[in-house]
């Protein structure tokens, strides 16, 4: 197992956003929790979820409901 898991919002768009609260904060300002909120917003088609994202650049893309699978980040 490589530590990855299935995106719960892709499998079930009705999954609770509260799942993201249990995600590890991650590194720097580009957190796994922010990614979780972006995936939730995209699959639920609900840009209001983006308000929970800390990283400004990601928040902007989220608010446009841009597909997060089109992006990746490099952690320094």
C-alpha cells in the first residue's frame, strides 16, 4: 500500500465535508486538508466549501470549481 486512498467525494459526492477535519495538516502552507476541501467543493459543486482553504492560490482555483486533478504541487 502506498498510503493513498480513494477520494471519498468522487465515490460519493454526498460524503460529509467534516471528513476533511481528520486529514493531517501536512507541510508548509499547501496542506492535505486544503486539498481535501478542494476535492469536496469540486465533486459537490459547492464553492462555499473553498472558504475553509488556507492557501490563497488554491482557494482561488477552488472558487472557480476548477478540477483539482488538473493540478499538483511540489513541496519544498
